[in-house]
């Protein structure tokens, strides 16, 4: 999987490295700001009220 | 076969990293959210307290608005959170929440608050350390109410009578102004609830 991504990235080693870092950054931001805030209320980790 | 195994391995490592990151998010990402909202709520409360006419006492308060400030000296001199009206997840993300319909600060009946224990700044993380006689100070618009801790216990989430006007005595008429704090127990679990009870000990009117 990672080999395939590496081969699909354009340019030489340096450019590929830049592309990799950008991809990691975008993925991390997407997880942190979109996926995690969505998932957190659905995981009963810290329920504090009684009843519901 | 080899390619399949390799992809499986890579996916597993990725999933592990994502889960680690999710833990980091729960501990720090959620706190950043609460801190941001606490700043707004505390500013809103200061404005409200300064502008509310008459004795400042309200019959009810809008969901999502700052109701009062809570201070617990046992948990540190800087321990201060704005209490938000409402106990839905959107409210509790911003700070300790007041059960709508339960008594207001200082009122006869049960003033019930819930707060997160491990995420979202974890305002009630250490309420298990409170001992009998410890002060819980509620700064409302009109007065400062000092409650004293009377007891604490662990219950199952189905035991809803802890929020009754007289806790655990449904239907009984309240004679005292009581306080109930609730949070999850054990930490990082939804299995039980930690409950701390208190009783009003003093009222200091705010004269401006």
C-alpha cells in the first residue's frame, strides 16, 4: 500500500518526500478536525449523567 | 500472498497509529475545545452578572448559557469553571452542566451538576478526592453560595433518584438547599457514576 503510494507520487526522491509529508499532514488534520470530533460522542467513554 | 500479507500488516500499523492519535485527541484535543468555550462562557457570565437588573435572580435560564461559576478550593485555588445550563453532550463539552428543572443555586431542592471526568478538560476528574466538609463555592449572579460536601457514593447510571429534590427519596418535599455532583466512574468508563452530595452552608449576597 505505502509502496504503491510512493510509486504514484511524482518527481524525484526529494519531491516525493515533500508529497509524502503533505499527504501525512492532510490525513492527520482530517482525522483530528473531522473524524475524531464526529466519532467521540459515539464512543461511551465519559458518560457522566444518570438516566439517559 | 506476500503482497496481501504486507498490505494487511501496513493497514494494522496504520490503524494502531490512528488509535493512538485518537487517544491523544481525547486527552488534549477535547480540552482545547472546552478551554475555548470556557473563556467565552466566563466572559458572558461576567457581563450578565453586571447587567441583570433587580436582585439578579432568575427563574430559569436559557439552555447553553452560563449559569454560575463553580470553585472548589480543595482542588486548587485556580479551580474555576463556568457552569452551563443543560446536560446534553453539546453542553457538557463546554463545561460542567446543570440539569434543567432541578433547583437553581441556593434554592431549596437539589442543585444537580454533571461534568466530564477524563475528556473535555475533565472538570470533575478529582471530585472523588472531596471529603466531608469541603467547600464547593457557587458564584451565581446574585450571591455566592457555599455548599459543604456531606458524602459521596458510587451508583449505576440507572439510579436516577440521586437527582430528586431530596436525593434517593422520590416524592419527598425538600427542606434544604442541596447539591449533587455526578461524573463517570471508574475513569474512562461508562459503567457507573460517582456522586458527591453537599448541603448549603452559607450565602453571601453580592452588593454592587
